[in-house]
């Protein structure tokens, strides 16, 4: 397996060769930030294009196909338009909060984005409490949404934001519990170690068998709800609240919400693939050495991104099939079904691990 | 809610969701039905009876069949048609009505076909052209008779074409009657006859 | 049918008579039509009540000759729907209904001057285009006639200062057009709905009074554009009956087939829009995919996709296209197959079931009292199908079931429509191979004049009883041409159906009620 | 410097478009002052973006709205042009397709919606009703053409226009957007309705 740390170490050494330590760190930080922002934008564009195409295919139509080959640069056009669109200044809004809200959302989304381990040695934010940090950073987003709803001075936005608050906070319980279940299995909270472990011992979803598979499903449901995506898109529920919390946002401010929605989807899928599907760890079948060897040739980043897009596809499939829930049903689903189940899973997993029943 | 209900509800619910997912996945791989309009312009054919916009067919001698009776204008519910006529002296000393300008407002038309049914001469019909969007409202008011065109001489003209229908259409029988019944009202519908050019 | 036995009542006798009728089982007020009979005849109202058990109709009328302040007694306490019908009559004719709790305008702006449907009113002169925002009052006036004959007024509250009122519409994705609900919320729970109508009030009935009969036909397509065939069928039939024109068997059968195709079209669109409203966008596109097949059949034969413009007085605009039967026969099995897909994708879905079962129920009594005909009424168990009760066209020759359900909730309203698609397919299947030969159009006079009299014709349109009330003075234009809207009762019942449910349910209930706004506003 | 913009639309030859005279006039007007090359290139890029990303506001009052739904549906699929992202909030929409009759009661609402939209914004009058009042021209409660209250960019006649005419209208609008100048007048429009 190629270790990306070699590249980073080489850059580090190169910079240190002509810069003082603090300056080298500064330059590295800037470089990493740039890389992350670029990646963020690129993935957003890919995801939006992917969603529009996949949704079209589910709906027996073609989707964008006139801008560029197969409509491939459609989203670029959208971005260009959005960048040059007017941002409306409104009279009766809470100016500061109104302008701050989209940035909060995008910052939260970027922070969590930085948690993803891309390859062996290519983690941006990697602590021993990585999962904890991820959960904490992820919940900043809900503040942005609440602020957006509150500051817009619009009844629809307010209802949307309140729904969103209730929804995200509830579903974070399940997400936390499910992650805890997996921490019981892995014994670590650091993303890099989780991945390394899976590269050595096999993917968690296989190692943890029944409880892990169930946990994976619960995570997908709860994660989907965290991203406010259908069938849990209550906060923006088009047919009820027109556009929900971002109803008053225009131009690039709206663009931030739009981007964040897709990136949150990607992050949710990315974490799912890190924790359950091995992250950058290639697919190995014990006993088939030739096959495993071939698999090792595929770079870790490809594995990571491939798995993530697979999960994204699953989530899109769900989104474009189901009708939307109602807010009370959504909360009932969490508190009556998902939360008890994840508690049971946690116990089950603990039993499995302590009895050595994992694979 | 009993425990039994809780779990059976859960499982039947999950099953229904999976059935739904199956349906969409099947559609994902079926052929798409989209017709790609600007790309398929050449093959695209409208149904014959589709009403795109009103036209007045002219023959190769730049002649149309409109005698300017104004029945269509009267039949039109919302004034999309304005017929301007003038009185000309014919060779045998009679006065004869002749069409000057046949104006049709496409932006107002509601495609009810009353004008066509009313026309005793079969001079107007709907064509299947649908590409009509413009930038300027004034462009939607069209003059249907081509410049310099004149009415087909009666003797040469074939019978007005009846719409393709098998039983003797009522429209045809109705036409002469309508012509006879109308002359008084015809005048008040277009009182101002322009001066002869 | 010709109405030559309309009972004329003095306003003072009206309430007693109406109460008597109600007690005799005439529990469905199908029409309440404002009228202006000029100086002598006065301003009045024509009522039509129907006995839902025997389907017997009773027609009554009353009038007041006072043009300054015409006062008639209200019947809004006897039939719920009269509330909104009387507001309509007030709006258009300025007739005040004594005892009505809510005498506000309903279609026109509150600052509108005059009563446009009065024969002597000049609405355009008094009402220039007002670009100011519409004033919406939170209170309303009730007029009462005291024992000594004086009229007193009193204020009733629509929304109090403590109500959290959210405006849903007129520009809102799930109101299916420009409908405006003012909704008082308690958190997410709906406490009161006050519909504000008229955003697409196009004055069709007033226009009709200046149009010739063939011209009036053109507007019926645009009322309820998903029941264009049926509405136009109703008007044609009404005029034909009045003029005693017998249309051929062929026309009857073709009209029946097309009516049923239109019904399928409308129900598919109902399915699509409901799915869209509930967030299942994919099902929406499946519905539209199948709907295009019907539109192709329409377009090939009639020349229009949505505004079809096919029926005409005395028959049809043109004979059916040679491909017509072939296409229809291809469509029947195709649609039967796809209905199964709808059920698999959407009906069975646990999310949809939970969102629709038990949501927004209307009991049979409520449905009758509100006059919610069509699928909405039948979902509550009210057998109100005009095709069965007062057969017309070729419906007495075919064998079909009237689909009925019990609970009247959103799920039943939804299922009724999908089941009706299958019934309609059955009807078409029985007819499509046996279209008799005959004229496609009867000879009519060039200028159509309907003999003096009053006529009424109802058809079962896509969403209920669509009625045409025609009063003729023997001219080439109608004296009064009123359409019984299929959607107005549905909107009137929204408050009853939605109260106590959540704001998300408003979307479900509105979707399953299946109203079309231009038909409500006319 | 004479810079002449002339929009190209994929698979649709310039000559086949209707109303090219008005279009030429428009181009002349917009380019009266000329511009330098870099600005023009930037302009082209932005116009390309804008013209391919016209997100419509879901605004439908009557019959034409159903045809608009048909255009969005599988058979005609407006998504091919990238216009399927219908926004329900006017703040986020680029083009308002006035499809259906606008009554005098609705007129202030429409105006308000238009005012709420962010620049650059476009208006397409779809169908007879929006263009001139159409079938209801003689009615007392119908606005006789939306161009009386908001400036209209493209008129799509029909009652209702069939989906192809709809798409054709959208392509006409694309052509118009493609010749605008970002560094000029069109970004912040102070257009007034006719009359």
C-alpha cells in the first residue's frame, strides 16, 4: 500500500530546507487548506452533476445533456451564474446573523470534510478523538440553519429551521450511538487507526457481522436525516415550506447552502465508508492472495472515493424513491425505532467483542 | 400498540420500502423515453390536426381564397382577427369586396377553430408550425395574406376543401346559408373600409 | 334537462320551505346560483337541492327587487356549502344574506367597487388595475334582519390578534395553482383555514353573457383543464337538449370514450401531483410518462393536448382519426400494467400509508353537506356518480361499477382515483370496438339561438358533478350561464378536513381533495 | 471596436430562429458602445453560464402550468438544458415563466414576486393569457398582458404552447441572455414595463 505520508514528509523536508519551522508550517497549512477547498469544490460539482444525472435515470429521462458532452459542464455553468447573481439585501432581517448563517454552515461542512482520511498518510485532521471531533464540528451546521431561519424574518424559514433543529439534534443521538458501537469494535476514535486496522484485519462491516451491518443501515438512515435529504428533507420541504430555512437567501449565499447540502451528503457517505467499509483499505478475501495482491495495486484514494460514491448512490437511490415523512413521524422513527435499536446494537456489539465473536 | 404490531409493522414497512426501491432500480436500467427536441427537429412531425398557428394558404400564383367577408372576425371570441377590405368595381360594373389586409394576432388566439368553421371559402387553416416564440410582442400580429396577393377567380377555383371527413360535413352545407344570413352584420363588424390605394 | 317547474318563493317563505326539504331528505345542495332578472325580476337566487337517496331534484328560486340593498335569508346553517355559495352571490350580485356569519367578498378584492355580474354594472370603469397589496381584513360582517324589518350588522372575528397566521399561497408549490389559504397555526398544528379565492377568477360567466353559444364553448375547456372534455360535453349537451338536437349514436359513444380518457388523464395527474407534493418526485415523472400516451391520442384526433376543443354543438369538430381505435386499444393494457407499478412504488410505501391513512377524514354527512362530489364524496361512501344517477351519453349502455370506500380519509380518496382508472379502462374497453357508424356532426343553423327557458345539465367530470345552468331569453347569447364548479365545495371543506392536523397534512389533504383552481374561481 | 455577439444554440441553426430582426436590433443596441477584448471574453463566459443555468420559478396559474409540468417530465425533459432546478423561492430563481392567466387580483402578487427576484432576472410570457389576456381579453378581471406590469423578454404564444414551443421559447431566451453584457447595463436592470 502506498503511504501518502512519504509525499507529505518530502514536502515538509523541502520547505524546512529553506524556511524556518514556523514559516514552513504556515505554508503547509495554506497548501492543505487550498487543497481541501479545491477538493471541496470539485466534489461538490461532481456530486451535483451526479445527482442530476442519476435522478434523471431513475425517472426515465436523460438529464442534462446539452452543456458539454453529456451535460458534463452543466454545473460549471450553474456555479458561474450563481457567482454573478445578485445577493439581495433585505430590510427587516437581522443583518449580521443573516449574513453569518451560510458561512457557519459551510465552515461546519468543511471542518467535517477535513476529517476524511483520503489515503494512508493523507489525513488532514487526525486526532486520537477524531470521531468525537467530527461529531462536534458537524453540529455547528445546525446553528447556521437555525440562525438562517431565525434571522430571515420569514414564517416559512422559521418553521423550517425549527424542524431542522429538532431533526438534526434527534438524529445525532443515533449517529453517536452507532459510532460508539463501532468504537467498541475498533477500540479507537482516530480515523487513521480505524482505517489501518481495517486494512490489516478486514473491513469492519465484515468483522462486526450482524451488529455492524445493522449499525451501517441505521447510520445511513440517520446520516441521511442529518443531511436534510429526502425522505427527510422536512426543513426545506418544497411542497410545504417552499424552500424552508433558506427561502430568503439568494445568489452565492444560497449557493453555500446548496453546496453544503451535497457535501454533507458526501461527508456522511465518506464517514460511512471509513467506519464500515474500510476507508482506503482495499477489498481482501482471505485466502485469495493473487486477488488481494491485485486489489492492493489500486490506490487507497480510489478505494476511498469509490466506496464513498457507492454509498452516495445508495442514498440517492433512496432519496429518489420515497416520499417525505412528516415531522412527527420523523421524530417517532428516531425515538421509537432507531434509538432503541442502536442501544441494543451497542450492547450486542459489546457482548460480541467481549466474547471474541468478531471475525 | 402491542409488541407484535411493533415488529410486524416494522418488517412489512421495510418490505414495502424495498419493493419501491426495486421499482426505481428497474426503471434505472430501462430505456429512457425522452424526445430530444432541438436535436430531433428534422424527424419531428406534428399530428396533422395539431393547431400551431393560423395561415392562409396561397397557390403558386400568389392567390388565396379569402373574399374578405369577415365571418371569421365575427366568429372569433376575443378579436384575434382583423379583416380590412375595400370595395372595388368589377368589369361588369358591380361592386365587389376585396381583401386588403388579414391581420391575425397569434398572441391572443385561443385555437378554438371557430374562424375556420365559419369560413365559407376554406381560405384559412391551421398549420402545424409550433416554433413561434419572439422577443417583440408586435411580431405576433401577423399579416396572413401575402403582399400583392389576390383572391382566386371564382371559375378557376376548386370547391373549397372540406376537412377530411367522410360524411357530408355540416360545415359545407352551412356555408352558403351563413353567407346569405350575414350581409347586414358583416358591415358593422368592419365599418371602416380603407380608401382605395 | 329543461327546468320548467322552478318553484318561485317569496324571500320570507324560503327558510321554511328549505327546512322542509332538508327534513324530507334533500340533503345535498347542488347549486346556489345568483341571478339578475333586471328591474322587475330583481336580484335573486336559484337553488337546486337533491335527495341523495332517490336522486330527485328540487329547483327553487327567490328574488328581491331592492337593488340598493337586496336582502335574502341565508341557508348556510342548513347546508355547509351554502356558506361559500352565498359569499359568491354576494360578491357578484351584492345580495346580502341575512344571518350569514361571514359576508365578505370571496373572489374579488376587498376594495373592489360594484358587483360585476349585475347586468347594469360596469366593472372595468370602476376598477382600474390596483397594484397595491390586497387588504385582507381579519374580521367580517354579519347582517341580521330584525323583527321590525331593519337590517343590523355585527362584527365577527376571522383571525384574532393571537393567531399565528401563515399565508399559504397564492404562489406556493402545493396549492395547485393560485389558491390562497390563510392558515392559523399552533406550532405545526392547523387551527383554522380561511381560503381566499379569486386569484384566477377570469369572469367566465360574465364573458358568456356577451358571447354567442359556439363562443362560450371555447371557455369551458379552460375552466377545469383536466376535465376539458367533460365540461365541454356538458355545455354541448345542455345546448343540444335545449334546441332538441339529437346527436348520433356515434357521437355519444365517442364522447363517452373521450370523457373516460380524460378522466384517466386527470387521475394520473392527480397521482403525479400528489406524489410530487409528498416528496416522491420519481413517481411524479412516471405518472407523466403514462399521461403522454393519452395526450397523444387526444392530439391525433382532436388537435390539442390539454385544451382539446373537440365537442361542438351537434357533435364533434371532426371525425375520429383512423388510428384512434388502435391507439386506445394499445393504451388499455399498457395502463393496466403501469397501475401495478404505481401501487408497488407508492401505494404500498409505508411512509405514504402513514401519511395518508386517517388523515383529513370527511364523513359521509360532511361530504354531502359540503357537496363534495366525485372521488372525495365517494371515498366517504356517498354514491354520487352522475353517470349512474342521471345517465347521459352512452353510460347506460356500459357496465361499470361505482367505486365506493368507507372512511373518507386521504388514503381512500387516493385509492378511489386509482381504482377509477381501472373502471374507466373497462368502460373504454367495452366501447372502443363498437363505435357505431353515423354522422359525427348534426346539421345546425349558422346562428344558434336557444329557445327561451331554463336548462340544466350535469356530467360526472374528473372530480365530481360539473353542472351547466343555462337561462336563455331566446337570443344568440345566453342570459345567464352558470357552471357548477367541482372544486369550490372541496376548498370549502378544507377547514373541516384539515383542522387539528399538521401543516404537512394540509399538503396531503389538499392533494387528495384534487381541486383545480381555475375551475373554482371560474 | 466592433464586437458582434451572436449566440449559437446547439443543434439549432441561427437562420431557423424566428424574429431574428428584433434580435439583431437587440444585439446592436447592447453593443453600441463596444467593449474591449478581455471584457468581451469574460462577458461571454458569464453569459454562457447564465444562459445555461436559467432556473425557473415554479409559477403557474392555470393551463399552461400543466404544460410546464409536462416539459419538466420525462418525455420532453427540460433538464437536458439544465433548467430543471425549479426553485420555489423567487430569491433563488432566474426566470419567471408566467404561465397562465394573470388576473387583476394576481397582478400585484406577480409584480411582488418579480421584485423579489435577484438580478439578473428574466420573464417569459407563456401562452395567450400572459401575452395579451388571450381567451379572456374581454374579461373585467384579467390583466391584458403581463408586459403591462413587468418587462417581458420572450413571448411564447399558444394556448397552451406545446412542450416543444416551450423549449423553443427557452432557447430564444438563451439567445437573448447570451448577448448581454455583464460589465454593462444588464446586470442591474432598471427596466420599466412597456407603456
